[in-house]
């Protein structure tokens, strides 16, 4: 049984549930984009989607990504872990030089559910004030995008407050390849699994991949699928720039 001291009141419990679900349900036009709540999809007037790629454990996969993106003449938004970026500065500098957009995925990929708000703030700040400027630096300014490690991180209210205080856009996703469920291992069967998830892609979607062998092998197929659907892959910032501004449109001239 939970000791009485640790039990939370009904009111607190419902408040927590409300905050957690509201984060996922509130339509874009009813909220401030810089309130730290996760953005799952962007309502856009253009046929755009944004493929985003996380982490960077395997430098070889980052190199394969660079050649695929160059071949397809497309730009992606990537969220490397700051500590991993420091291990291969020239590689990540190459990513920035190729005009891919680099967002904050924290310094150490900390598990936010087990961390204090101060620790979360520290880890995300290190990325923006040390990792990024020291590895990438000028002339590529920090794009002001953040992605939280682990699937349940984004609904953590402390995390949302941290992202709001950094004035970053909280880039989540609607489409996940779930390659991590297959250990990121590249095989025909796993590729078919990933592509089945990608079949749901529609206009305005944010897609999450990781720099693992499976997702990077799938990347050209995903880019072909996006084109076949009459859509175009762009960076998150471009997708965001073309979001539908419902509030503005409703104003009479
Ligand atoms: Zn990650």
C-alpha cells in the first residue's frame, strides 16, 4: 500500500492527467508555440512533411545519411545528442555545412522521468551554450528546436517548462518508424515493418527516425514514398514557417 504521505490528492491526480493529455490534444492555433508543449504535426497549407533523425550513436550511419540526402537533394532536421556530437565534431560540422538543421536533443540523453527540473534544464542548456557553439558554431545559429529523449518525456510537465524557458519549439512527431523495437537492425523483414509505419504519412507530418542501420537503409525508400504521395520533405523550420495561421486568417480586413 502507498504510505499516506506519498498519496496524491484526487485533484492533483486529475490536474496531472489534464496537463498531460492537454499537451497532446490542444490544437496549434489555440496555444502559444513557445509554451513548451510538444508539436506532433503541423497544419500546413503546403504539401510538406519533415523527416527528423535522432541521436547519432553510429557515425557511419550519419555518413550514409549525408550521402542519401545529397543524392535526393533534400534537407532534414536532425537531433544529435550533444555528448555524441563532441566525439565527432568534423562529421557534425559537415552535417551543418550541408544545410541540415540541427536541434537540441540534450547533452547526455538524460531520462527526464528520473531527473529533477534543474537537472533537465542543465542538460538542455549545455547543448545550446556549450556543445552546439563549440562543435558547430558560426555561421550556423542554434535553430531553437528541442526534442526530448524517450517516448514519454514530452508529456512531462517539468520538461515542457524547461523548453518554454529556453524559448525552443518542442518538436515531437506523429509518425515513428519504431526501428528501435527491432534493435535498429537492417533486414528485409524489418524494412517492411518500418515501411508499413510510413504508409500513414500525410501532409504536415513530423516523422522520427534514428541514426541506426535500419532507418538509414529505409531513408531512400521513405523519401521515394513521400514523393509518390505528392509530398515534399523539408526541414522542420520550413514546415513550421508554412503552418496555417488560423487566428490571422479569421481577422477581417
Ligand atoms: Zn534520442
